[in-house]
C-alpha cells in the first residue's frame, strides 16, 4: 500500500511538472488553414500564466517563414502581430520567440514559444497532371499523354481532361477555382471552357500546343488584372500528319502498251478530305 501511494505521488509530481512545462510556453492563435497569399492576417500570442513571465517581463517577437511580419504591438496583455503570406505552396510557419528575465523561473532567459504551421492557398510552381486526349465518345486508350498527333483534315471532336488540382497541406479540400485552357489557332471549344474536362473541334490543318493551368480566384491577387493566382502551364504539343492512303486499287491492274482500255482507280476515304487527285507515277511517250 505504501509503495502504491509513493508511486501515485511520484506520478502526480511528474504530471504537475509536465503541466507546468506546457503552461510555461507562449501560445499562438489565428488563421492557419487556407490563408490567401498577399493578404494580411492577425495573430495573437498569449504569455504563460507563471508569475514574472508576462509581457512586462519578456521581449517577444513573431518570426514568420514564407511570410512578412508587417507590424506587432502589445494589447490587452497579449502580443498582436500582422503577417502577409507569400504566394508559395510551401508551408508558412509562425514562431514566437521570447526573451524573458530571471524573474520568469519557469522559462530560460532566451526561451522560444510555440510554432504554428500555415497552409497557404497557392498553386505557384505546380502543374496540372495526367492530361488525356481522346476522340469524343471513343473507346480508345485513356492513358495520359505528353504529345498528340492527328492527321491533316481530321476535324473529329476531341475530349481533353486533367486531374483536379488541390491546395497542399490544408485540412479542407481547397480545389482550384477553375482551369484556363488554350488550344491551337482556329480550333474551337464545344461547351464549357473552365472545367477539368473540355471538348474541342480541331480545324483541318493547324497544330500547336494544348495548354492548361489551374486558377485561384477566391483570394483577389492585387498584382493581376483579374485578381487571380495561377499554377504553371502544362502543355501538350499537337502535330498534324499527312494522311496515309489506304486500299489503293486499279482495275484492271495491268494493261498492254497502246491499249485504250479504261482503268478504274479507287482508295479508302480519308477523314476530312474534300477531293482526291490521282497522278500516274510514270508516263510513256
């Protein structure tokens, strides 16, 4: 029984010391999940409750990573700071560094407080992934592509798609607000132009690049005319190839020299072709 009481008292003492250690830290509160780059956010640092560890006994300062401290002030026994976060997909961090005097026995003379991590709503440096290009309503392979080719004259509708883009590190599922697509000159969109999937109709001849990027419109970028933040472009080059004539045939296949027999020529239809020109490979005079 005595051993049990001693063990209980020892555990209680450890818990008291542990709680004292925790309560001797500065704590930070404020927005930390899905903040907008370029905008100012307010943070509060609360000092420990121990005697001699308050604002009057310590010199605290906010230290941000991937952000800029605009100003800080003491108000109501707390340290108030204002931070503008960078346009980056890296985590922002805000640390409270406090130097306290000898009267704060629970803290060292140069004690660091809490650090909080800040998820920033940015797509900077990111690219859309896994573009798939197929003929609309086709059952062909849907694997992602890094290049695409279609024959000259083929104007069949294409379906372009990418994966959704999300903001990293957030507890919430912040998706890109919309997507911006660019297609080769003289191609046309069929229906919507801002989703992860769009339909387009090629012209007969033009190649170029299909490009897409993610856009965040909810944050109001002061450096962009539309107030948007963007990911990097992802591009797939498009080439137009000369079609191959299939099933070419002549009937009859052979005629004697000097014969006036008519020869019928035929070939399989080429998608998008409007006319055909048959030329002899050799002419005997």
